């Protein structure tokens, strides 16, 4: 299992156990994951976004991932967000073309 898959599992588990979430669904359309959240009554959008960020931070801890999250819409009682965990975009091997950003010229960490 990859770090990306582990991060998603941990994120989903965190969100499903949250006190302010009544219903939590992840759906994928055209390869992009969308999160549908129905919060309990009197929960603001700011509280939902804070919870999403805390869940993502917990899921990404110790991994080289970053969060890309954007609000899409409110559909009836559900908030819809596009949530993605992005892997680093860095060359991982030398192609032999003497590139300026060659992996041979950088520190490993």
C-alpha cells in the first residue's frame, strides 16, 4: 500500500469519526475525488473546513504529500469539496541528459 493510499484511508477514518459530521461520502468523477459532507445542525462552513484541514494534516503526517482542497458548492444540506493529496513533482532518477535539475546535483534530503 502506498503512502497516498494510506493517507486516504486515515483521512476517511478521521472524518467518519468526527463529532460534527453526520454523513461523509467520497465519490470520484473523472479521476478527481470529491468529498460530500453533511454536518450536524448549526455547524458553519468554517468549522467543516477546519476539520478537513486537521484530518488532512493528520493523514499526511510523516509522508511527503501536500493538500489541494477547494470548496465546490453547497448542495441541499451537503457541502462539496474537491480534496486531493499530491505527491512531490521531482525528478527521481538521472536521465543522462545533463539537466540543470539532475538528481545527482541535489542533496538526498
